[in-house]
């Protein structure tokens, strides 16, 4: 559009220009702050919490109280636990290659490792940290004093690591108390 001499020209005073510039800067600052806040909210919602640990899937009998206590032990130690109630865990013991000599009352899986019985959370964390070439860990039977089997006294027990061939060796020892 060409300016015609008949059209009035609007002259903006320096005050109005300065005020408009400040308002524009404030709008940009507000927009940047809103974008930053929105980004943080989306990131917080979409990212797993720092406190959430690895997911442990537990196969247990619905009537077993000590298995439920072991699940609570894992949760208290930062693991996320998914429980699958089953009437018989033997199919899972076989599926996850738990040796017959290592069997206990529940079977779990975490990051590709089998966990059989009342294995302490500290040993599971160690396993996940070290990543040995192994099938998993086991605490055979149900020793008194192991997680989920707390009592006034505890028996000495061992945590075993086992491999594909079913060979097991001591991974950790827990003394009687």
C-alpha cells in the first residue's frame, strides 16, 4: 500500500513504542516459561521415576503368606513388583530353568534372570549390577530369617547362583542370628 498524502500518518511516541516493546518481551518470557513448565511436566509423566527400580514378576500361590512378605521386602527395597497368582509354580520353575535342587515356594523373573525363593533384595541388586553369565539366583527351601521368613531367630542360609547346566555355587552366605 502506498502512502497517500491524504491518509493521516500515525506517529508513535517513544513512550508507546517502549511500552509495546516491553509488553512483547513479557509475552515472550511468559511463553518461554510456559513451554519450559509444560516440557518438565511431560518429561516427569513420561519418564520412569528415579525411585522405581527394576520390574520383578513374581509367580506365587495365592495362599502363601511368606511369598507376600517377600514381595513387600522387594517393594521396600525399591523394586517394582508384578504378582501373578498361580496354583502351581512348577511350570514356571521349569520355564525359567530352576534346578530341582534349588526349588522353593515362589519363582520370579527380573531383567532376564530367574529368582527362586527368598533371595534378599541386596543380592538381586548385586546380580543386576554385576550381570554374570548365569540363569539366576536361588535360596532353596524356606530358611527362617530370610526375607519373608522373619522370625525371632534365623538359620544360616546361602544364596546360590546357577547356570544353564544346573550347576550352582554359593553367591552369598547369611549367618544364623
